[in-house]
C-alpha cells in the first residue's frame, strides 16, 4: 500500500503541467499562476501504477455539480474515495465532471502537491474575454524579474471572485462596497483561500 501511494503521489513531469490565471491585481497587469494537470495525465498515472483493470470512476449528479467516486483495487479489495466539484462556465457538464475527477484524484494524493505550492504573480495580457501569461510559467523556477512580490493585504484584496453576484470583482472592491458579503463568504465559501482572505480583510480597520 505504501509503495502504491508513493507512486501515485509522485510529481508529474514539467511538460505535463499546465497553468491558469487565478486572481488578478487591480490593474489587470499581473495574475496568479496556478498549476494543474489534465484528467488524461491522471488516467495515465492510474494505469501505470494500479493497472487499467484495477481502478474505476463513477459520477453522481447533484445540484450544481457532480460527486466523483474513484475506486482502486488494492490487495484484492476495492477501496473508494469521493469528492465533488461544481459545473464550470465553459462546457458546464464536461468541465464539472473533469473537475470532480481531479478533486477525487487529489484525495488519493495524485497531484495534491500542486495545491500546496504557493502561486506566483506573473505578467499577463488580455486575449478576448480571458487573460493569459506573457511568458510560459514554470513550477518554482521563474526567471528573475517575473515573480511579483505582493503584501499579504494585496494578495487578499486582489482575489477576484468567479461566481455569485460579485463575479469579476476583487475582495478589496467588495470590502468597500458591501463588507457584509465578506462575512457571508467566510461561512459559505468552499475555497479556503477565499475564506482566509476574507477573515484577514475583515480584521483590518480599512482597505486601501
């Protein structure tokens, strides 16, 4: 069991990593680079470590998303773990299923290390409705001058919501407009970074 988990949790080759823009700063010149892996890379890892016949995935639709159950056959016993995700803005059903699969894979330790790595603030540019990085990010190996240091307050207030009635606004803007909504997020958000950022901002006397 220990050897199986160790192999499941191994870091992925750099060429299998992808990055998306998370939060952006107030003038939209810098974005938080968040690393992730595609579902296919997870499937390949399971095939290599467990064997194609020794794992299976199933999904249950819930309100606003999906619960994924990933079962692994270890020592002739099927062991199951579950996690879920909401539907996405792009290809809602397919995206929701894929996100649920990645979440439950993380429960088994696959790619979990990527959630524990501090994001890096890099220069971005707008393309259509989205933002992309001006230079391809690399995990923990950024050239000098591309990593932008921000204070704890800046990191908190520059987090941009991707859901709800304040979608597209930063926590700093929401703080000035409706502080009560940050209180709401501390008890209703499922994102621990958003919860901690809201608590931090609420403890400040004023947000510049």
